[in-house]
C-alpha cells in the first residue's frame, strides 16, 4: 500500500478524529483522510475536518426509514472514496450485517472499555459500579458481533478511588488518542491485518491484544 485511503465516520466531538488528523499531518500515518462522514449534522468533529481541509459530509440517519436504507446510502458515499480503511471514531450507530460484511477486515472501531468487558454504552459508569481496578479502551476490527471483533490493542489505566464517570472518561480518552492512531498507522504501513477473525501484526497472529500501559507497549 503506498498511501492508505482512510475514511472516518463520526457522530460527535471528533477528538479521536483529531488525533488521527494530527498523526497524518505529523507523518506518523502514511495515509490520507479522504473523507469524514457524520450521521449527525451537529457533530463538532465536522468543524475539525473542515479546518484541516478534509472533505466532510453529513448523512442524517433520521432522514431514512430504516437501518438498512441508511446503511446502503452510507456505503455508497463511503465507496466513492475507495477506502483501504474505514475508521469508526465515535460513530454511535449499530451497523447492519450487509454493511459490516462489505467492509470486512478493513473497518476498525475504538471502544471505551477493556473488551470483552463492558460492551455497549455507559462503560465508565459500569466499570465503577462493578468495582474494577483497571479500565481502558480497545481498538478492534468490526465483525457482526457488537463490540466483539478481534482486538488489536488496548490501553490500560488504573481506576482511582475518587474517580467519577467523567474523570474516568477523560483519562480513557487521552489513551484512545494514542492507541487509535497507532493502530491506523500499523494498518496503513501494511503491518496489521485481520484474517479469519484473527489479528495479524508483523506477520504473526496475535494471541492477545497489544497492551499500552505506563507509556509503553507490551506484546504478549
Ligand atoms: C469516544 O470516547 C469513543 O470511545 C466512544 O465515543 C467517544 C467519541 O468521542 N465510542 C463508543 O462508545 C463506541 N461504542 P470523540 O467524538 O471525541 O472521538
């Protein structure tokens, strides 16, 4: 792959999008963000994309009668850019099987928990309620199982006694902004791929995700 074509889907603030933009602009990711697409017209991330001269558009899911028709229209928009990689950076939609199959092995998501723990929403609150000592975030390839695809990398932080969902969210997000660009970088460099539900990094199948903790990477 010479320069990877990347399309990013967002629904909100776009802080993860910003982290990817920064990594592309710094030369860390050998790729180009061809487009940013939001399902919400008010997503702040659209402004971030525009400021950096990236093409962006809105496809409002509320204007479609059902999930399938929205996903079909979204696929048409995305495929216009012929992406090598589709990144879900805070894209808060459940995707249809057709959509997921179409981007099989070339779609990544950032999720705010240490998967397989705490799939779904409100992860920070649920971690506190469960009394877990550690929390974090995961980058995974997307499969039909919601938040269940093979995990590439996880960032781990310790939960503090006085943490609230908000303080945890803020610390986890700082980690998201490190591991998501890193996974995108590896993919764009041709070092990372997904095959038969297995993550392959530098030619070797990962038996466990790469861990980012205390400012260093741990391969197990
Ligand atoms: C991120 O924290 C991401 O982990 C989460 O949405 C946030 C988007 O923030 N994604 C999910 O919960 C996916 N299930 P951002 O718009 O500032 O990148």
